C-alpha cells in the first residue's frame, strides 16, 4: 500500500514537471533604436539561439503561434508599432519548433501577454487543379527545397508545402485541395510591381490576383476564394516589458 501511494506521488510529481512551460536559459528584451524603425525586421534562429531585431510584439506572436498577422485581433495599439530587440538562448541546441514554444513563454512572462483562441468567419483560398490538368513535373526522391524570391518561387515541394508558402505570401489561409501526392519541381514567376502606389491591403489583394493568374497559366492550378471558420488569436492584454 505504501509503495502504491509512493508511485502515485511520483507520478503526480512527474506530471507537474511535464507541465512546466519551456523556457529560455537566458533572454534579453530591449527597445529598438528609434532611428532604426525603417530598417528590416525579423528573427534569426540556430543552435538553440534566437535573435530578433526591430520586431513588434505582433510580429513575435506571428512567429510564436505560426499564425498570420491578420488573424491577430485586439490588444493595445503599441503591439503593432513599438519595436524591440530580443536575444534568447536555450540551454541546449534545439529546433525552431521548440524555440517557438519558448518564445510563447517569454512573451507571456515579459510582456504579460494574455490571449485566447476563437473561430470566426473569414476569407480563405483553396488550391485546386484547374480544368486542363496540372502542369507539374514530379520530383521523385528529391529533397524538398525552395527559394521564395521577390518575383518568383523556385521549388521542389509538395502541394501542401506550396499551400503553406502561399498562406504566408498572400496573407490568407490557403488549403491544399489538389489531391496531388508527392513532390513536384517547378518555377513560378509573377509580377510583384504595380503601376501606382497601393495601400497595404490593396497591395495584398493585387498580389493575390497576380499570383492566382500565374498559378493558373504556369502550373495548371487555381486558387478559389471561400469563406470558412478560421482560427484567430485575440489579445486580451499586454504590457511593455520591464527592463532586463
């Protein structure tokens, strides 16, 4: 009986440890230099190290939760304007997925970030085979790689991976409904430049139309608009981080 009780206590203890959120060993968050506000922003990762320069809190949420910017709602205005430099290191070399989990913990603890998931009606796109059939070269036993440039995508990837890339580039959730299995090798070209300056939303819509046209002509696929229930993150509250 004593042994059984001890096993229960040990199991509960192990469960408690397993529920501890993953954390960086060390982390530094500082406001970016205001003079750098127009410089490129983003994060670099490798060997358990994450370095983010000139990033907003919203940009960090995008990376940590693998969600589109337009799927983040609520929160104070500064989460999309104030910029930060973040350097964080894990206690061992780990992959990007594990780093994202640690970033979630860091945002919760240092920004006092509180958020919740909801599903709401929103616009999506379905990637399908066009009427004339696909114009794709199978790439059997080839490594899945791609170069996503300003005006072209040079890739050896699956259709599911193409849908993921289009989701990021077109700022709308894209679902693979081609029914095509395996990897394909292709280069997709489009025109990223428009004759008149456009707002952020108008530029995104123009790019969707341009890429849809290129996909139909060059790959024998199509992007069809839909409205579905999509996952969104609602920011309930956030605070500017305390000094390191």
